[in-house]
C-alpha cells in the first residue's frame, strides 16, 4: 500500500494480511467523526488499488472497544436537509466501497460496536467478536429518535433475518458476542484467552483462499419466511401493529420499517428511503428532545468543573471496598450491583440469623445475574467471592464507602451512622440511601460531616439508571467528586442535588401523584386518569405507579414534603386511610387496583366513586395540546420543576429534565418538564396555570420566575443541544 501518515489510523501490511487499526486520539472511545471518515476514504482508495493483500482486518487500537458510533455532536450540528443528505450519501458510498473490495474484509470487534461502527462492520465480509461482558453490538439510533443512516436498515436484516433485524433496530437492542454468533451477526465469538490466536488463525485461513465453516444459525422456517414476499409482508405487518401505540410519539419506528421494507424491492431503493427518512426525522421534536437528553446524560456523567483538589481526591482516595448496612431489597441490590462492577462488597445485617437469610438471598440474586449473563463456573465463583455477608460491624472497618440502607427512620439512621464513624478510616465516605429524610439533620453528631452525603438509588437498583447524590450543607466537594466517579463506574447516571425535602425527583413527582389522588377522591375514574397519562407518553399512570411503589412508602415521602408542599394534607389523609386498611398496593394485592387475579382491575372501593364532569372553561386552555386530565396532572410537575430551579436544588435546568426522565419515566419524547414549558411557551403555561388556580385553588399558582419569563421569549434550555445552558434567569 501507499505510505500515509494518518492521525486516526495505523495501516500495516504483513504478507497477504493488511491491518487497518483505528485509534482516535484524545478520545476514550473511537467515534466516527469527519477526519476519521476522510482518512478511511483514503485508506479504501488505496485498498482498491492494492494487488498484494488478500485479507484486510479492520481493528481498534483501544482496549475500550471497537467503535461507539458516529459523533452525536456532528448529527446535532446539521443545519439543513442538504447537509444531511451529503453526510448520509458519503457514509453509504464509503461502506458500499468496502463491501465491494476485492480482498476479504474482517471487522474485529471488542467492547462497544454501535451505530455507525456496526454499519461499517456489516459492510465487511466477516465479523469476529471477543466473547466477554464488555462486547456490545447494536444499532441504538432509535433511542435518539433516528434510524441507522449508513446502510444499517438494509444490511442487518439481510444478515440476521427480517424478524431479528427488525427487533434489534426498533428496540435499539444491544447483543453480546455469544448472542451475535447465535444470530449469525458475527462469524465467531472468541474467548478472551484465545483472542489473538484465533483472530490470526481466521485471517490466515482466509489468506489461503479457504472458506471458514459457517454454522446454520437460523431455522429453516425463518429462512423460508424471509425468502417469500408473503412471509415478509406478514412480519412487516406484525411489526407495524406492534408499534402502533407508540408511532405518533416516536415516528422513527415507522420510518425504520419503511426503510427495511423498501430494502426488499430488489434494487437499492431501500438506501434512498433510509436517507430520506433519516432527514425527515432530524427535524422532528422527538429527535431534538432525545438528542438533548443524550447530551444531558453526557454532561451528568462527565463533570467538567472539578477543581484540581477534587480530581486529586478521586485519584488518591479511590473507592475499592463498599460496605452496605441493611441487606433488604435496596441494600442487597446496591451490593450486587457493586460486585458485578468489580468492587469488593460487605453487607451487614443486625444479627447472625438475619445475615444468613440475607446470604441466601444474595446467592440467589447472583445466580440469577450469572444465568442472564451466561457466566461459566469460574466467573460465578469469582463474582460470589466479591460479596460477603456479616453480622459483625468490625468487618466494615476497611471499607472506602459505607451506604446505610436501613429503615426510613431518622433516629435509627443517626444511630447507625454514629456507631460506624469511630471505627472506619478517616477517608471513608458514609452515605445514606434515604429517599426523603434530611441529609443535614442526619449528619448532626458526626465528627466528619464533610465525608457524609446522600446516595439515593432508585428501586429496582439494577434497572433504574438514575442515582441522586445529595450534597449536605457540610459535604465536601471532594466527597461529591468521589461519589460521582463511583456512580459512573457502576454504570449509572449521577445527578448532584442540594439537600431539600424530597431532593429533586420525589419533590417534582409528588404534586403529580397527589393530584391524581385528589381526582380519585373527587370521583374521577382510576382507569381514565392512568389512560390519559399514558397517552401523554408516561410508561404507566400515576395510580398504577403508586401501587408499584407502595402506598406506605408514598405516605412516608408525602409526610417529608409538607414543608415545601403545605397543601399536601388532604392527600396524606387519603393515603393514611388506605394504609390503615392494609391497602398498600401491589405488595398486598390491593391499592387503587386489585391484583388478586392475573389481570388487574380497579379496586371495588374505587369503582363505587361518583363520576365527575370536567369544568367548562370559556375559551379553553390555549396552546398546550393537552386534555383536561393531562393538564391537571402534568402542570403541577412543571411548576415544581421551576421552583426547584429557583431554589437551586440542582445547578442546571437540564439536570431536572434528565432526572425526571431517568427517575420517573417522564415521557422522553417530550424531553422533561422544563422542555415541555419551553415547547408550550412560558406565557401560555403561566396563563393556563392561572385558569387552573381559579378552578382548583392556590396550589396551581405559577412560580415567580415563570411569571417573570412570560412574554420575554426566554427559554429554560438552550437551542444548541450539545451545549447545556446555565440556569435560566428572567
């Protein structure tokens, strides 16, 4: 090959095998950005003229992985359909040239191979994947409100079958190496200990002109259905039916099916459809909001404001051993998560008998996790060795972090923390997993309150991405920095909040839940309330959510919020009545719904409620596209989000939206509460709140900063999605 000096690639030719190694400088992960694509195009041009190499290996020089996809900032910066068209044509053309190369091409995959990375790999003749937990392969564009734009909608179904390809694209599913091999997405899933040897052997086999043996991975009837127009029509029709409820909020679902469908016409029109649909989607509100949430998540996970002292604390005082006091559902979940991420974990229970029960439960959780991850015996033993369960407090003495997850009572938590502090090292962080109790109050009596903070995981721990890191009045910035680093290492997204009743998520969520409870008490239908909110885009209604959380838990949180929500007494009374009856929700099989049968139904006590007709408002509520039920439930969240910003519960507006989406499932396509205000307009929201106040009372009074913003044209969030704004100030 011609000699070139590349910024992002190293190209070497050894005999008949050419190694093209990508290593984007100053990036923890490889991404496809403009200069990478330009250099790859030059390399492909050289390969097209190369007459000596018979095999090309496309590899990564980073241990972190093959390729995380396209640089999302480039997508966000696209200013016109013409610019988008040029970018898409260039990518499709380049990968088509790789597909047509004379020599055999092999994508050598480890770590993430996502988006454009997989589209590149699919253009190759063969794919090899390292079979360990870090390898993740997929096309996640749907999660940004987009579809693959460089041939993914065409090549993936052709490789793995129409049904499997549709599922991966429509769900943004990521698969590991073993699953990818079983699907036929990769040729080999290679164990790490055999990685280099088997990759080289595969390349040399190709270089000799031999054809690697292929396993038949798809059943005969799957191949038959894919090969007939009638079979494909059935699969596509089924897919359209499955997305029907979500297609209005997430138009990329229909676009993906259209592009995949057109790929079976027998020409390359599917690539044209892929480009045209991608361009249309870029301009949709859903795409803009999902892109905004992507950048917000990046901001939360990559703090840029640490001082050198905070960075030094993270480096010099790393967290290696995690202690958890209380091995109930939350404590055991935190412990299991930390162990799966490589931390040494010690769970402490109150006595030997309780510790033994906890040990049995933890072993069961580890077995279930190992089964899901298809661990071998050695991996299971290694994971189990990271977790110990004890009744002896002294076993926590060498921990770098101890999280208390005991009963939600201030006196109990203070006693636990007070007993722990004298026996742990001075650098050890003490943290509370409380969902609502005051961090400031809890720290009273501690000798080192600068090493104390809230670390609020959401239930279930393994499934919920958000963790609130609660800074008390004396919590040091170094402690916050160390906890942020831990949360990121656990694969979660941290949001740093100041100590405030309910912190951020529960404080914003409760007015919404409380309004739903009020509506039931007034006689509104339980099912109609939940249905209206699902139409708005929530994953479940507020009353079903209360049943899932537990009405006793909701009652406890509500009590802690009375100082900031003084009108909460009526809601607390209703919850107290239900709790006194033993109606705690799903865990007692009755709450707002009855769960005794396979299919839940409205509880008998609620079915007898009288029906309430909505008030008629002259002129209606202008400009928000919500129905009466949605407006009454959602507006309290909008208002409380603004008040949290006014009171500096968090530093930035984007953090509120991100926390509510990750912590409560707030409709992602709407971006979050503050994004909803921006889309409706502060003046309209303020005006509608005044109307609601005239009907329902002072709890609907608009916040002062919203009043000040009305008519000014200001927004809470910047129009540039990749540059998160400072807190909006009227």
